[in-house]
């Protein structure tokens, strides 16, 4: 897996995310030592969507295939640590969180800076397992 990268200054959208096996966030981080900095993501609201999941082509479904702005995963032991999220503007407009950390990623020195601006995230700005709030730092 990759390590020590920078993802900076990108404009991200989610309108093309539409069904099963599509991405469910703008960025999935799995590596070590990444800096996710100064990116802007915006997704159009789906007014009927109140939960994450595959709507199976039903435009009136309560499920939204786009869930979280950013996701942090521990795909393999020893990975998914020492990553930093800072200065991002996340207009999520979806049922998930602005920045979501898999529960096993929480104790691995991943940093969510308070400089991130999150709006429209029904599960809150920062969360683990979609329902437990996380705090930002500095």
C-alpha cells in the first residue's frame, strides 16, 4: 500500500455515484502518512435519502449511494495510520459524516484538524461507525 502522499487542492463531486459497487465517498484513505489538505467536495442533496446504501435504481429510495465526504479504512494490519485531514471544505449533503474513521483507525494516530469545514452531513462532521461522534484537534 502507498504511504506519505499528499492529496491537495482538488474539486470533488458525487453526482455520478449512483448504485451498488460505486464509491460512497470522495476519498477513501487506506495508506499511511497521507495529508488530505485543502480539497473542496460538494454533492447535490437527495431530499428523500435518509440512509446510506444502494437505492437499486429507485429515485425515490431512502438510500443514498454517496454517504461520507472522506473515509479512513484499515484494509490491512499496519495500514490506515498517521494520516491528517486539514483545511478541507466538505458540502456532504448526505446521511453520513464529513470525515468517517473506521473504528479500528481511531487509535492509529490519524488526525482530523478543526480547520475542516463540514456542512450537510447528517451523521455529523466527524464520526466513527456512522453514529459515534469524533472530536477534531487544533
